[in-house]
C-alpha cells in the first residue's frame, strides 16, 4: 500500500494538480480514499474506468489517472451502464454528488440499483449544490438554508442509503470525510461486491452550506462529523434517545444476487444457440 506523495504520483494526473476545491472542502479527502481503495484492491489501471457527471465532486475524475469520463449533469450512471455493458471486464466506478445523483440523476440511480449492475458509486454528499451557487439539494436537511431556500428548506431530505437499499442495491454503506480510514475500507468492499454498490460519503462544504447555515469553520464542520457519526454496530445497541441528532455510518447491506451484465451475457449466449 502506497501512502502520501507516492499514492498521488501513482494514481493522479500530476499536471492537473492542485485541485480547485475550496479550502476546507472534504472532497479532496474522499477522492484520496477512492484512489487508496483502488490501489488496495490491486486493480489494473487500464481496467478501471472512473465516471462522473457535473458538480464539485464530478471534477475528481479529471485529477485521477485512470480511464475517465466526465459526462452531463445527472447522467453518470447512464453512461456507466453503457460502459459496463460494452466491456463487462472493466471495474466501473462512479463519483457523483448528492444533487447530481439524487435530483436530476435520481431515476438513473434507482434503476442502476434495481438492475444490480456491477458499478461502484461514491456519493460525495455535502448537502448542497456547491458548484452552481449553493442551491438546496435532496439531501439538505429540513429547515436548513440555501440560495434557493432563503427562508429555510421545507422538503424532507433523502436518506440515500435507504433509497438505494429499497431500490435493490446489494452493497450499501456510509462513511465520512473525517473517518477516512473506515471510508477507504467501505469503498474497497463496494469495489469487491459483484453488483450495484453505493457508498454515501458525507463531505463538508464550508463555503456555501457552512456559511449559509452558520456551521462555523471547516474544522468545526469536521468536528461535527466526528461527534455526530455513530458506527452502525454501536448505534444498533443504543436506545433511541441516545441516537437523537446522530447519524449512522458503516456497512448497512452486503448481499449476493445475480449481476446484470452476467445475466445479459446469458441471454446473448442463449440467442446464439437458437437456429
């Protein structure tokens, strides 16, 4: 396992660095965990394809030295499905944001999960549209503020993990930018899963979400993740009142079911035998 500068040299396009994310943004940490997880899984670089849509998170594949594809807003999973079907031997990884994935891309998300196609999706979830001006997203907590919710958001937020679990994903987990070592392992497990995997990676956006909602500095927002996230194995044993204001992290689901591209190839082979 490489760490530090060696990991960067081996897995990133050095001429594209430094990245453009704001000081204190959690996305750089999450991007590093993805690169570390890929390396820990000993994947051949030429057999890895990293795909994104539009948004702050979606800049990540431009920095990463793999086969990469930067697509249109909300359509990363649609492109990823095409890539996986065209070449099932590729390990396809989607990097997306909470708005990109659950708003304009929400239908693609639930159907990728329903099909159980072998794609690993990491949601860089910072509860806001950071790149386009701070609009509230489907994961912005109720009563929090955004540029499109100046008097507070009245919508109920999506729980991304419950959403994809209900839609049929076979691997579901959540980690945070603070708990980087755990997040790396969760991404590794998602990569190893033969089916649709989603890791909800809780990030921080001090620039838009933090300022608009008076969350303090980037350090304060990181401390919030540290103090508020509870591992699912611990949380299951705590009384309800102890979990008030907290959220769960860890592995929520890991099951084995038929994978979409393999089932599709069976159809092709069956058709070949039909005269």
